[in-house]
C-alpha cells in the first residue's frame, strides 16, 4: 500500500509524537520503580522501563532519519551558475 505524498509528513510527525510519548511512559515507570520496596520488583521494573525507553527512542530516531532523508532527497542541486570555481 502506497502512502499519498501529502499524508507522509503528517504521518511521520504523528509517529514521532507517539514514539516520544512511549519513551515518556518508560521514564515515568523508571522513576516509579525507585519507590518499590521489593528488590526483585525494582529490578524487573527498572529493566522493563529501560527497554521501553530504548524502543521509544529508537522509533523516534528512525522517524527523524526518514524525514531528513526525504527532505534532502527533494532539495534541488545547485545549478551550474551558482557553483563558485576558484
């Protein structure tokens, strides 16, 4: 299924916001883990929160890389008259 060109930028923006929200939820869980009394529960919550943050930030980085590639792909190269030669 091909995404229409005019839907691509808003979709990437929405995906970026969702991935950052996912990372923020992971940070909330990480902070809440420090309030746990049981060491086993703390370790489980700490590592799961770290994994959630990792996934959220990796998805955000992927969205940003796709947007930068798309932006540079549509930037026209300089014309011959604009290039300065020494």
